[in-house]
């Protein structure tokens, strides 16, 4: 067994033990503090449920309405001209909205085209180079009561667009 494997097996238990021992050393009631944190976590989880439900409904309506298919069909000539497979567009559109939906699409693309295909590599790179911006803003900003998120939305979506473009360029250069 390599040292990286040993470290990865023991790092979490050692970190927990260190926190408990340090808390005990500092005379902090560690169990009571843990229970208080768990209560706060549960309260926050309950408070974000409406935001999650709203986002899941919006994603479902977008996909079921045919809007995604319309957008893909409209972009297909341009994408073919620049050498980008149109199969990747749904992933690029869903990734800023839903991590689980994007992971499902990535899994489908890899199952269909293979992990070593251009599309499989591009989907994997895109999955790792972008974030679930709308999910993050909805859940985390909603949980703490931030109502004005316009600038954060713009910056987050810009970062996603840059991640998508960089993924396409890098995968094309390295594997194209």
C-alpha cells in the first residue's frame, strides 16, 4: 500500500480526533458544540428546501418544453463551423443550473461515446471546469437571506462561459 493510500485512509479520522482532543484541551464542550452545530445545519437544510424545489421545477419545465432542443438545433450550424460537437451543448447549458443533472448528462455522453472519445473527454473536462452557479446562488444566498445577487450571477455565469470555452480549446489542442 502506497503512502498516499495510507494518508487518504487515515486523514479524516485523524482530523476528527485532533479536533476532539484540541477542544478537550481548550475545555470546550465538544459534544454539546457538535449538537448545536447539527441543529443549525438542520435548520438551514429545511430553510433551503423551497429554493431547491423551485429550481428543480424550473429545470424540468425548461427541458420538457422543448426549449433546450430548439436552442441546440439553432446553434448546430455555428457549432459545426467551429468544430464543436452539438452533443455537448445540453451539458454546457445544464451545468450552471444543476450538478446532478450535469453529472447525469456527462454519464450518458461517456456511456454513448466512450471515456476516451473527444466528446467523453470534453464532457469530463467541462464537468470539472465549471460550477453549478445558479444552484450555489439559489441555495447559499437564499439560506443566508441575500436578495441582491445580480453581480454574483453575472460573474458566476461569466466564469462558467470561460470554463466551457477553455474546456473546448484545451481538449481540442490536447486530444483533437
